[in-house]
């Protein structure tokens, strides 16, 4: 059964549509990559699923018992956030705040969950280090651990490898795939179309044309072939394409 269903969505700002007629569903255990041109509405869709921005029309349904509190989110980082002066442990534990209700201090359960998530992301030995002293790849592991503390059914990731070097990119992709294989549903916005076709079970392409289907179907579609050809052209000319696989 589908966990997230989007029906005939129209998304936009200030009364101006960015993307229209968007219909797709995400089932438990899927790995959906959301791709498309800049400004096509990818991040807007993530915000709509999170309930941060209402659709102009259409609807988003959470099914199969999925609650908003069971959806974790890893947003794009800003330069200010990368320089945040806090311990790794403190940032990861902050992912537990929503479940604490009226309590002020972290309890034994929250501390254990944070520790488990840090261990899962391979950063337990960094728990007392300052976040801003970490590499970009290590910081993303911290934020992923924080998102796991928040929710462990569905993760929404917005350009999680942006600015990372090829080795850190590969390591993060492998971690995300591992989480997916452990049963977590992944929705990831990415410009890395080559990685999307390798890791994703399904691809949603939004922009001038809209496509939703399996990664294999996307590779055979006119939309997919055109986008992949453009990506290969950029890489062939020595431009900055997606991260290494």
C-alpha cells in the first residue's frame, strides 16, 4: 500500500504555478529520486509533502498509517549552518525534540536513540567534536543521524551531496542505500541524474515535461534519454556533473 499519494497537484508561489498536474505515489521501501531543471519545483514539492507549504490545488495523502511525525527531513545546508558551534551529540539529539512534548531535558530513551543513530552513521567517535570542525561529508552524516532521530519510516533529502567531494558523495549515497535496504522509504531531490538511475527504484522528473515510473522506465523514456544525454555531454566536456558512483 502507498505511504504517500499526490493527486493532481499544482504547486507554486504567490498565485503563480511552478508545476501542474502532478500525480504519483510512494510505497513503503521505495527509493524515489526527484529530478528536473532548476526552478522546476523539486524543493517546493518536498515542502508541500512536509506540510510547510500548501498546494495551490490537488491533494497530498499520507496512508498506510504514516503520520507526519514519522517523516524525517534533511534540508540543504547554508554556509551559516555549516559553521554552527555545537557538539555533534547535541545536534543529533535535537532530532528528538518533537517526541519530547513538554519535557525540557533529554531522557534516557532520547540519549540512547541519538547514540544508536550516530553509531548507525559511523560518527559515534565524533560525538564530542564541534560540528563546524567536521568535513562536509561528516556534517551530512551528522544531519542524517539527526533526521533518523526525528523519524525512521520516511526520509526526505534535499540535495544531500551538494558541495561534497567524490569520495564523500559515494560514501553518503551508500549510507542512504543501506538505510533504504533496511526498510526506510527515501525521497531524494537531486541534480545527479546518473546517481539517480543507479540507486533509485523510481524517478519523478518535473519541469517542462513530467515523468513518473521506475528508474529503468525512465532510462528508456524520451524525457530520461534527453536528460541523461545532456548530463553525459556536460561530463564529456569537462564540466561539473554529478558525484562519483
